[in-house]
C-alpha cells in the first residue's frame, strides 16, 4: 500500500499576525504541515521545535510565501509557523500512514518551486532519490489573495482541498495528492478563480514498504563465505550461513519479520535492526554465534541450539525478548536498556544464561538443565525471577534496585543466590525447594528478606548488613537455616522440621530483636550474639535443642517459660546448662552484668 495522508482541520489567521498554529492530527506517526501567508517571509520563517522546514518559496515580487515542514514519528498535534512581519494567511497539516521519515525523509521538487502569474498554478516535477518506488506525491500551490478560489486540481490527483485567509491581505493554498510509482512525477496545474501571482511545489513521500521486497533470502553456502543484507524495508528477510566459518549478517531499518541463522560449525549470524515486529537470530551448529543489536522491536528471539554455540542480544527498546541456550555449553546473554518482558533460558547441561538489564518490568532468567547457570545483573526492575530448575544448576542475581526479587533453586543440589545492594527493594525471596539445594542471600540494604529451605538437607542462609526484617526458615527434615547479620532491626531464624537446624550469628548492638526457634523434634536453634538488646532462642518440641552464646557484658538475662520450665533467652559470661522436662538442653552465659 502506498503512503497516504489524513488531513486535519485547516487553520486561518487575520492580517496583522506573526504566527499560525496548524493542526496535524492525533496519534504518533510521521506528520507534515504547510502554511500560506501574505508577503515575502522566506528568510524569517521558523517552526516548532524538532520540526524541519522542507520548503519555503515566494511568489513573484514577494507577494505570498508557501512553507512546508515535517517531523518523524511524533505525537505532536500541532505545528506552529512563525515570522517577523505582520501578515495573514492559512495552513493545514496531516498524519501519514505507511511512511518512515526516520529512514527516508520527504523530498521536494526544488528549493524555490515553480512561480508565475496566471489562473493555472503548476507545481514543478520531482525525481525522488529512491527512484521508481511506491510514492505519495503531494502538489501544493499558493496565491497572494486570501479570497482566491481553486476550481480545478492536477489530473489524477485526489484528497483535494483549498483554504484562504480572511481578506485580500491574506493568502490561499491549494492541496492534492496521488499515489505514483515512476522515477519522476510532474503534476498537472491547478485552476484558480482569477489570475494572481503564485508559487507551487511538489513533495514526495516514500512508502515504508518500498525500497525492498516482500521476501528476501541471502545465503552463504560455502566455507568462509559471507552473506549480508542492508535492507530499509521488507516484509520477510532470511539471511543464512550454511557452511563452516560462513558469516550471515543483516542491517535492517524496517521489516515485519527477520530470520538470521548460522547452521554450520563456527558460522556467525548477526543482525542490526532499527525497527521490526519480529526478529529471530539462531546459531544451530557447534561453536556457531548468533547475535542481535536491536533498537526497536516488538518481539526478539535469539537462540543457541548447538554445543558451545553463543546467542546474545544488545537491545535498547523492545516489548519482548527471548534468548535461549538449548545445547551443552551453549551461552545465551542479553544486555538490555529498556523492555517490558525478558526471558533468558538455558535448557542444556553446562549452558549459561545471563542478563545485564538497566530497566525492565518483568525479567525471567532460568537454568533448566544440570550444571546450567542462570544469572541476572539488574539496575532497575519491578519484578525479577531467577530460577535453577535442574540438578547442580545455579541461579543468581545481583540487583541494585527492584521492587520484587525471587531467586529459586528447585532441583537437587541446585543453588539460588542473591546479592542486593539498594534499600528500595521491597521484597526478596530466595528459596531452596529441592533436596540438598542451597538458597543464599547477601544483602546490603532492603526492607524485607525471606530465605527458605523447604526440602530435606536443603540449606537457606543469609548474610545481611542492613535490613529491617529478615526471615530464614527450614521447613524440611535435616534442612539448615542460618543468618550472619551485621545490622538489622528484626531477625527470625526458624527450624520447623525434624532434625532441622536454625542458627544466627549477630554482631551489631543496634539489633532490636533476634528470634531463633526450633519447633520440631530433634531440631536445633542456636544463636551466637556479640551484642543485642533482645535475644530469644526457643525449642518447643521434644528432644529439640536451644542454645545461646552471648559474648558481650551488660546484656539483660531474660527467661521464657516453655513446657513448665524456664528456657534461656539472653545472658553473658560462663556457660551453665539448663534442662526442661529432661528433653530440652541449653547453655547459659553467666558473666559480668
């Protein structure tokens, strides 16, 4: 389909003005505007910020001026034309469809246009730089009286319009456009009601789907061959390297679907894409490389599907990014500045998936195969999920700012770890949910931390320098929950399954409350506290053990009644054993007070 223009409502201004606000329509798109004013104002014309004057021409003897301006991909609804002399006139503008001013700006027939004095203003011919492609040709003419009428328009042209000022002191424009495809275009003449001085010009707009083809295939099929494409507009682009050490590359400015593939050992597939709806870059052979640098896209898929293959993306703006490493020792990486949805997955043994993300609403990084690694470094995000879902897999996150962080190890011997440094994090959850899995967090500043081991022999640990609320829990048999805390307001470490262990090592005196609980048979709760205002260590099940070692003097001794006897909850000095119902053992410190 050829580019088309939807005109807005014309605007007029009375004599004595020095500016005219022209309507250009709503929405975000390429837009164009034109203005007809009385007098010679070529040298004095200016337009709104970020708009570009394409043409400004004057009638013979300087009786009226025609000015045309444009702006690419804008949400502006108006364009203001300004000048120094006090004049009157009229203007209008519109929104273009199927154009791409970012890649190919509009062009004009000449710098001065055609001029004359008659009833037949005749725009000069244009030969666009892109040659014979689908083009919207716009014919414009201006006469030097605001009461002029246009009774005829160039033959074959439609979407016609004319508008004058309010009086003889103004100017009148005529407009018409047509879809053309030749290498040059010469519109016919307008017809006016009476003979006056005029200036006229022709503007050409390239259709966005022109400049290429609906389907393009570029293939390198021999060793060390190179296949490359530089494409400004296409519906379907396929670039492939199918022989060892071959290279396939694409530089694409506008396309609806792009596939770049390296299918032979050590082949390389790369894409640099400025605007597209769908991008697929794949490395399908051993040691092949697939990469993409993408500035604007709706959907991006990059995959390494062969051993030791590499898939990577540098994405500046996109709505959805999927990067996968699905073969042994494959690598999938992303460096992303802004996106709403990111998925990075490794599905093969020893594969790696990683993301370095500056801004995103939703990030998922997953390792689903043995010894796979999933990692994320995130500067700003509202939700992050990093998961190790296979035996001995590793999931880790280094996060400087986020509202919600979830790092999970869901397979035996998997490891989930988080390092978070910024106090704006609202919630952090690190979980080991499979046997012998490890969940760990190193946190410098955050408001809430939850580290949990939920299966037998799993380990949950936290090292925290500054936080308001810490919960470390073991909920399965023989699981371990531990916390080493340098500064915090509240710490809870709990063992709630048989033979589970809950322990805390706390070093800082500004800790308000430390609670270590063993609530299941044979569970152990222990605390080593150098300085704390309140320490509570409890064992509430048969054969459970609660122990406290507190090193600093001047700590108040507090006791809690459990099963009819006192349980030590804080002290300082030498160790004294206490027994509750013959089943609960503990050690008290008796020191200086």
